[in-house]
């Protein structure tokens, strides 16, 4: 009998929503459909504005943004149902991550918080399917970072018994999953920048949402002095468990390192691409030097220039797209939250304590009946 879940993910790139229909029949996993929707420009602008603290009436604005996200999520769910011809009643649950706008685990009072804007109650109302949401908060309450949560999923679908594998997700922020051979201790953490700064710089200077294929960055020259300044960020040398986001790696952070010097925009773009490749490659060598395979997913896997920079920094490592391992790059995280929703309903832990630093395994998420 089919055991079908829909996973929805909108990540730190803020480009929109990816949704997948996943069938877990017989304990295996098969993605049956994929749909995506872009954020309306006004919603994207509001989400960006809500990321830094302050601003006028932000509780009210955040609540309305949550309604907007739920409506976009519902559009993706309805598109998947229409494309596949399946009935909502045959879907066990929707796993809906929400949009992270503030991520400060362990800060302020020793617990901190992570905030994903969403309205899962409205989503359940709109699609008529039970919704699992708020995956990160329980891990934070247990002393963890609440992120990354995908390493458990990466282990389930990409882990190999005879060799160590690393999985690099490059969304707005980059994160690594380190999967040792033979079921050893899994590590995972946010490396730092992914696409967010690249997208910001491209939008600012070309008026384009992103640098397609990394073509613009490929035509620039890496500015060694700027790269050294960017790499001096203390977060990059901090040992895991650790996680980060736009709270740190944002245009203000970039501007503080750029200073007032005149630089060609294309050279800054090349330097930002080199920053992402450098930080990710350094972390892989430091924490999983034995890994000979790096599987790349997320939007960054479509950036040919970025992959070339990774390969240049990782001689002896096979750097491949997750598409070469059976799951297209932009479906991986959505599939992960379908998998995590299934864990929630089966009352199985979704976190890995060695990854997040939580006091132990925890059942994640909150359930909203359909």
C-alpha cells in the first residue's frame, strides 16, 4: 500500500518553494512528482525585511507573511495533486518547513530560538491534509542548534557501508553532512555562505535574481585581499556543532568587509564564489579528509563555476551532483522534510545529537490535523 508524503521547502535563498510527492512504500523511497513556485516579489521583500531585528509592527507583518507562505505552499500541493491525479485523502501528511527569518540558538538566555514563518493551521485548512511543521524548535529546546536536520535523511539515502561520503547542500547557506563508512558517527553543520551573497550581489549589479550557471563569476578575478578579509570571519573557524544564516551572512556583513575601495563588481562576484568554495572545501578536509565522494545538492549544484571551484580545491575527491545519485538537486531538501514528517508520525527521532549538539535524539515537529 502506498505511503505518500508531500515535502515542502523554502530555504535561505528565498527564491520560492519546492515541493515533492514521496512514496515510502515498503520502506523504500521514490519521488513521484516535483513542483515549484516562486515567491511574489512583495512577499520576498517582506521576508528579507523581517530577517534583521527592528522595523515597524513586525509581529503583525510576520503573521501576515506566514499566511502568504501557507498560500504559496498550498498552491504547490494542489499542483502536485493535479499533476499526479491523486486524491488528497491518499496523502498521509505534508511536511512544511516554513521560512527561516531568525535563527539564534543558544543565545541570550542559554536556549535562544529559531523562527520559521509559516501558518501550518491555514495550510492544513487549504489542502485538507494533516501538516507537520516546526521541525527545529524541539532540538533547540534540547540544547541543540536546530540545524542542520538533513544529515539523518542524507545518511538514509546517500550513506554507503564501505566508504565515507560527504553531502554538501548549497542553498542560501551551505551545510555539510559527513557520513562515515560502516555507520560511524555522523557529523553535520552549516559551513557558511552558499548562494545568498552571490544572489544579492548579482541582483544589485545585474538586476538578475541569480548568476545563472555562475557565468558572471567565472569571468571575474578573485581579489585575494578581499577573500582574506572575508575568511577572517570567526564563525568559519568555530568547531561544530554550529549553524548560521542571514542573521550573520548578509549584505551588511559583506559591506563591512568591502570598505570604500573601488572594485569591479564582477571581481567581487568571483571572490564570493571562491569564498563559498573555500569554506566548504576547507571544512570537508578538516572533518572528513578520508571522504572520496562529495555529493552536491541545492541550487548551488546548478552553478557550474562553483562546482569547478570546489573540484579545484578538492583534488582526489569526486564532486558530483545529487542527480547522479538519483535525486535532482532541487528536490533533496523537500524530500528530506517529507521524510522528517514521516519520522514525526512514526514517533521516531529526526535529529542526530552528534550533529546539532542536542542532549539526545528527539521527535521533531508539531502536527496539525487535516
